[in-house]
C-alpha cells in the first residue's frame, strides 16, 4: 500500500472518530510511560486538535457551509472563560499554566460538542434517507 494512502486513511480516521483516537493514544502513552494520570493528560492535550478539526469537518458535512468564524469564536470564548476562572480563583497566574489549563478546559468542551455533532449527523442522515 502506498504511504500517502495510509496517511490519508489515518487522517480520515482521526477526523471521523476522534474519541477512538483519544483512547488509542491514551493506551499507547499509558503503556509507554507507566503513569496513567500523565498519559491521560498528554492524550487530552493532543486530542484537542483531533476534536477541533473533527468539529469543523462535521459542521461542514452536516450544514454544507464552512464555519471558520464560529469555530474561532468558540475557541476564543473557551480561552476567555478559562482565563476568567483562573483570575477569580488564583491571585498570581503563570502564563504557561494558564494556557495549559485553558487548553485542557477546551478538551472538556470540545469532547461533548463533537459527540453531539456525531449523533446529530447520524440521526439527520438516517432521517433524510427514510
């Protein structure tokens, strides 16, 4: 099999099933690191990109129009909300810790959004083809 075809299939799998990729990444990291908590955090950090790209393509497939601005606004809102929470709970904020916490908070927001869009897309596809 051609390497470019294999890479394209892996990207398609990542975009269409980001939750599965998150679990596989977590399992691989847990075996390699022998520290499940750190493996979970590292997998969540990497999975944010999977979920963001997945949400973009799911919105494109469901509504047939790109949503660049809405995704940018959602990501900006996530970062702003995370920073507000950090400012209210801590007096001194490190920029790297703030970014890391906001990045992980975006994982918690993007995971259910991606799951909802997957279910919504499946249901609308079924109802359109009845």
